[in-house]
C-alpha cells in the first residue's frame, strides 16, 4: 500500500521534473515545477516528515515559485528559447551517468530495515525521539542542538534581502537626476 | 505493511538530480536554468529526508530546513541579478553574455 503511494508520487515527480527541462515556455516550466513541489511535499508526508511538508509548500510553492512567476511576467519573455548549441555534449555526459546510477541502485542491495537494529543514534547527533509529533521533535532539536546554524541561517536571509534590494533597484544617480 | 526500500528513494533522487543537471547544461533561458537548480536542490532534499526516516535520525530533516533557507536566499539574489542583467542588455539568453569568454 505504501508502495502505491510512493509509486504515484515518484512517478509524478520524475515526469514533472523532465517537463521542467523540456518545455520551452518558462511559465509552463514554472507551473510544472509547482506540481513537482506539491508531490515532493506529499512524499515527505509518507516519510513521516509532516512539518517539512508544510514548510515545503509554504516556502517553495508559496514564495519561491511566486517570485519566479513575478520575474517572468515582469520581463515579458518570449518563448523563442531553443536548446543550447552544445546540448549533444551535455546529453553525452549525462546519459552514461544516469545509466550508471541506475545500475548501481538496482544491483547494490542497500541495507533493508530489519538489518539496522543497532541504529547509530547517540553519536552526538539528535536521537530519534519517542514522541509522535514531528513538529515538536524538530523544534526540540532545532533550538537545542542546532541553535547556532539556525542563527546563521537568519543572517543568510538578512544578507540575501539586502543584496536583492541593492541589485534590483535603479541607480541612485539616475533617480536623483529625474526628480 | 511493507516498507519502501531506501534504494527507491535514492534512485528517484538521482533521476531528479540528473534532470536538473541536464537542464542547467542545455537550456539557454536564465530563468529555466535557475528552475533546474531548484530541481537539484529538491532532489538532495528528498535524499536527506529519506535517510532521516531510514536511520531514525532527525538531523536529516533539520538539514533540509537549512537547505530550504539557503535555496530561498539564492533564488532572491539570483532573480535580482537577472533583473539587473535584463535592464542592461534586454535579453536573457545566456549565450549573449559573452564578454568574459575566452
């Protein structure tokens, strides 16, 4: 039964990922990416990561994609995009890589669940909490063990905000000469 | 209840990641290149969450949290750069930006 859910989500994710690359119109690519984001969130729910699924929908589908669509409509792009002139080299590099990874994944038997009875949980990493609530568990580890990276992440967001505003605004000299 | 073996998640992650790599290499539209970079980031996030569930370690999900943050910051700055580029040259075809080519 879980295999059915995984098969559905994985199939749609792979299909929409290829559509993002293949479609010529950038708006269609962005919309296909939106469908992929929702199905990745669904996959997170099947992996018992419900908080991450919600954050994925809010941040990726709700903020990042909206930003992309704003910029595409702002720049008013035409759909005269052809593939790069060196696309044959790119395909020549990537097709053997894909085949190799598929062969490794299918042939090499990664350890299955009953084998890992001695799970490596207490090596200084956050051990699996016995609580059923994923949000509570993530909150407890995020604000205790990973507090320093959390503060650094807020600094990254501040820098990105400042940088985006400075890069996208018009030249200050230009503005003052108009007014 | 059968568990989905982790190799399935890894193969899915690899397929999406390689699709993103191919997208970065062959598309000429800068917006499409950035969308392919988002594909790659999502593929690694799937990988992290799958391992976090498999090894019962919450560190994987916390890392996805931070990767999401960095992806959002990168998208903001990247799109601002695209707007600045479009303002100066009125095209977003990457082959037109060739001043630094040998």
